[in-house]
């Protein structure tokens, strides 16, 4: 089954404790991206990757890191999480750049 | 700041009616437009995309694009309670920009 898999589904952490949210896709997509979704603000792009070893900032990259060492994986790293990073995070992939995105099931992050 | 604007709703329609969801965008360079459906607690799912002015139909869904007015809409005919969800409009120029979504509620 074609899918984008994110883990964990829920995460509660404390300020400053480094964390990683994993994302993996099995569709051989070149393009992968991370979004955060906040009430009233919609989906905002954090980082994206057009292919292996190619990453670029989205609209809200501050406080986040990503890497793309393999085509299928695109982890999101918060090295020192802060409460304003409490949000619902989605990983997405596509074969055609920014469009026709397939989304993962989401990660609800709470930073205390 | 390039924007995509949607009424947040909720938009409430009776079962069997036509639901009309609207979206405007500010970037005249936008070339591709998308509608995603997001059920509560779930991830967005692409349901329609449109590139050219005019209408595009897929089953009960019709996407309409008017580039001169910078306006995109989604019509859902014969609305069903299962259509109750938040609908996200997205426009792609250099980047893909999402609107904040319109919540649709279809009442039996």
C-alpha cells in the first residue's frame, strides 16, 4: 500500500529536549516536505526536499532541521524545542514537486 | 506576503444540496490550484486539482478557476453527511500556499 508513515503519532516533551519525528514514504517520490498546522493559520511549510541531499527552507524554518540522506526518509529534528513549536505536524511527499501531495497521518507535538 | 484566503466557516448545508466553497489568491503567478479534504483528526487528502480557466468535473465535485479574478471554487453536488470536513484550497506559484480551510457541515 502506498503511504507516508510518520512516527510518533503523539509526542509530549519538555522545553529544550531534542527530538526527532520520522517520516518515510514507499512511493519512490523525489519530493518530500514538512508542514505544521495551527488553528486559524492553516498549513505552513517548514522545510522541503526536492531529492536526496537537497533541502530548502519553507516559510517557517526557524527552530527546525531536516536531512535527506535516503530517498524514502525525511526526518524532522527539533534540537531545542520550545512551547511555540506545539503544533500538529505533517510530512508529505509527491512525485511532481510541490503539487499532488500525499500526507502522513500527522504528529501531534506538545512542548511543555 | 502571498496569500490564499478562504472563509473559515462553518458552512452548513442540508443533505442533497450544493455546497460552494470559495478561495481567492494574491499571487498572479500561481499556475496550479488544489483542493484538499481534511476530516477531523486526519491528514489532508487531495480531491481536485485545476490548471486552466473554467470548470473541471470529477463525479460530484466541480472545481472552477478564474485567473482574471484570482478566484477558485469547489462545488459539491448532492452533498452527503460524509462530505462534512474541512476543505483546504492551495495555490502554487513558486511555492505551494495553503488557505486556512473552510469547515463544511452537511446536515441529514
